[in-house]
């Protein structure tokens, strides 16, 4: 009698298949027994073997045809708990909302090292390390530490943080968060102590349950170390050495895997991370903090273009976790959501306000300089230069803000009007004087500076415009005879993407600023937010006008937020300012000093600025009063890219897609940065007054976009993508 044929079970697996590949749904495989959703497996796809996640079967899934030959799952990644249902729902929602495949989002949420591991390698990685026999010296030290703990009667929950008294504003905000479900918009001035409130809320949640976890997100990698230091010093004595982990792209693959495993297994109680951490597996998640929630860095700009801030709100609702959005300059979308509904109903977010600065005194006085009254080609006006000089002579520090790195944006020939354009992009190559190169900040193309104009041979080619490198050089020249109180000459330093390429370079330069080794710091927006510079009493924005005339309707909001955040770097230590007898100041040099952005800045009046901007947006039918998506096409020629977008629009009309009458499809146009790396880029805006109508239309449009892309006349299209809720047009 022959052995019975073993029963094979059909298992649906989400693998990394980009949405434009046409394979956007989980694929079917077989296995000897059922596997619960969320199980990690390795499966064959074509000639490759990939990591996948077992996914719930669609409700309308039909059994495969009898003649179908399904491939078998290669291996199950043993030893890891399955990714829970809440994580699966988050991935499904993000894929549906941002028009991507489930597998693409799921794999983006897993560490790269895990995606490349075999089942055997993972099993080895999960084995506990063999205990090392301690040396006599180490054993003695451990015994002494244990005895000291007994002598001091230390309890695990006791910590030096308990001695930090909350201000009345902090206590009021903390009490409201504890008593309400949220979500919350914590609108607090720079230096008002928002971080301490976050830490108290996290501590309360973690002490309430041994399984509770918290996610604290920051927009920039360079803000993570200082925040990590504060959280580790507070929570490691309370919850153990693994209690706090980080997640950001600056970590090695091994470090990211270690952090992910700690969070997934519950060993880590707190995850500090950038936008990628929104997809971290946190089975006990109870608190989500999105610090500097207005920052555009929370929106992914490559691949799956998700907003980590918006997904935080969805995730908090799905797992009943409290969500706190914090900012001194909230996004207009969040500010609008924290106001009572036009129908008279309650606001979607509970707005909490902390206007006072802890230990930092009043916000700096704003000084506006009308550059039209200054001599032509003036970089630093005389009043600003005198103010900087006074700060140096008193031993104080100044921060000069310019959001443009390099020595000059472009080299220019006055004889023939040649400019140092990038041969591969519709952008200029930036002149970097330090290494005598022309560098494109979009495609990375670099070449040596020519000795003469490549067009006419004129040897007198000149830098046009200013970058941080040139500002540093100019300040060093202007301050060459200015001395510090100790008689030493003024020291000017620069922090931007060029000076912080090497690992640890940013931390080293920040340490010099904190120790007082730098008198004037020139930098881009990377130093304008989040940093606690105790000796800075003057901040200056020298060329902010470009944003006032941008075609992007969000430009004024971004400029105001940047300047407010930069102003918050001045006068953060009230005791130091008092001892110095100084007045913290924010200087702004502008040819448009009467602009409404600067008028609101002068009063530090974010509510007035937000009200004015929201009125303008409502009149123009712009977000948050409308909902948008961009469809973008990349091709070898602009004509090919636009032809694809026009054909996609025609297909939508011919297919009579749902909600077609509720959306407005604009004609295709070249992108602002039209060509990058020899690829032409075009875009088409879709707008609707109702979010659900836009989503229904986009979902129904996806198959048509694939169909149009497959037509012979559109083979020149390199790629296409949909960007939902775009931040730049």
C-alpha cells in the first residue's frame, strides 16, 4: 500500500514587488502545514529567493485552478514571533492609501540585514551569546556595585529625573494627556520643555504595564544622538540596558537588525527613530510621539512616498495608543485639525499650549534689515556685522543661517553668459572652493573647475551668488581683527552636508560649538532646529527672500517655520544671558521686510501667521481644504513623459472611472527640476475636495496606468509613480 499523498496548504505571501511591476498582491505558495499571518518565510520568485511575510488570504480569494503549479515555500524563519495583526493592518493601509504594493511596504518595514538572511543565519543570530567567565577584577567590581545598590536602597523605578519639577504649563499639559485619549497637538515654544513632557508620558505608560512600548520620532538623523542620551539616562536605570534603541538610516545593517529584534520581541521598551521607525514592529505600543511634526522630512521622497506623521496618527488609532504631535510651528494641516470643525463639532486633535520657555527667558527680539537701503552686493549689513562683533568681544556665540551649501551656486562668464550648468540635469553645478570642484547636488556629477570659460575661453569666470563656504570665508575676513575676551582672534566654523560627510564629524563639530571653541557658526537648516546651544545669543538669516517668490504654495509656511526654529536657538540659557547682560536677537536681512511672513515673525505670532495662510488656502482651494496627488512620469524625452500622462488621462475618461466627476485632472507639465541624470521628468496634478473620492479614483486608475505603460508607443517611459499628499509641486 502506497504512502498517502501529503496535503499541501496554499499560503499567501507578500514579497517585494514594486507597484509598477504589475504584481501588487501577495503571491500564492504551498507549504506542508498552515502558517499564521505575519510569519516570515523565504520563497522563490523567478530565479531569486526572497524574504516574504505570510499574509491573510483575501476574503474573495478563490482556490487556485487544479492544474496550477504553485511553488513551495523554501524555509520558515523559525524563532521569531509572527508580526502582529496591527502591524499587518498598518502595512495594508499604507499600501492602499499611497498606491503601492503590500509587499513593497512590508519589506520597507523590515531591516535590510533580515531581508538578506537565510533561515539558518537567523537561527544562529537568535542564539543567546555564550556567557563569558568574568575575571576576578570584574567579579569584584560587580559585587561592589551590588553592595552599593543595597546600601543606597535603590529601587528600579527611582531615577534622578524625579527631582526635575515640572512647570505649571508642563504639569497642566501632562495632566490633560493622561486624562484624554488624544490625539494631541502640543504647540510649545522653542525651549518650553516639550521633551520633558514626552518623557513623563512615556514613563507613565511604561510603568503602567510591563509590556508597554513607546515610539518617539524625530525628523533628522543628527537630532537622534542627543535625544537618545536623554532617554537612556532616564530610562535605562528604570527598565534595563536594552530599554532604549534607535532606528535610522545612519546605522549599520547589523545595528538596525539588533534594534528591530529588540523592539519586535518586546525587549526594547522605547524606540527613537526617524520616519522609517513608523513601520517598526512594536507589539506593546502605547505611546507615539512625533517631535517637530511640521518637518517635511517625515515625508518619504523615494519609492513608497508615505508620510510617517500621518501614519503615526492612523497607527495610534488602530492600536489605541496615544499620539502626541509636537512643534513650536505646527504644520498648517495639524493646526487646522486642532480647530473646531466648521459644523461646530469638536476638533480632531486636542491642542495643548506651552508658550513659556523653561530657563530661557523671553524669545529673542527680531531685527529686520532692509537690504534695498544697503550698498549693492552687500552680504552682511553694517548693523548686523557690528552686532556679531559685539557678541564675539563679549564671548558669546552667533549662528548665521543660509540654506545653500557650497561656495557659490554657479560659476559665470560675463563675456558670453556661460554658467556652470550640469550636463545631466536642469540645474547648475555648485562651485566648491575647498576642493576646486563643480558639483551637482542632484545627480552627484563632479568635475574640476575649468581654468577658463569652456564656451569663449575667457579666463575671468566668477562665482555668482553665495553659499555657506563663501559666507564662512567672508566672515573670517570681516572679523580678522576682532578678538575674544581672552585676546584670541574670532573663530568661524561651518556645519553643512559638505563638512559632515565623515562618520562622527557632526558630533565633533557640535561638541566644539557647545564647548565655546566656536564664536560664529555658519550653517544650513540642519543646525537651525533641535540643538540646544547654550551660548548663542544672536541668530541671523542673511538671504531668506528666495522662498517668498516660490511657485510652491507651501514656501511661506516652510520659511516661517525655519526662521522661528532658528530664532529658538538664541538665548536658550536665561542665566547665561543675564550674566552677560545680553539681549538675544534674531536678525533677518531682506529686500521685502514688510512681507507678512516677517511681520508675524517679528511678533513670534504663529497663530496670526497660520490664520492668514489658512484664509489664503481656503480661498484658493488648497490643502488642507483640498486633497491632492501627483502622477509623475520619467522618460528619455519630455515629449514621451507627457504623452504617457495624457494617454493615462484619456484612459481614465474612456474607462469612466468612479469619482471621475469629483476630481480635477490638470494637464501634464515639466517638473520644476525637469531633468535629473539625463532623465526627463513630467508631472500631472489630481485634486479633489473629498479625500475618499480621490482615493477611489486613484485605486480604480491603477490598472489603467499599467495598461497604458504596456502599450508600444510608451516603451520610452522609464518609470511612473503616484505621490499622494505631495509636499512639493
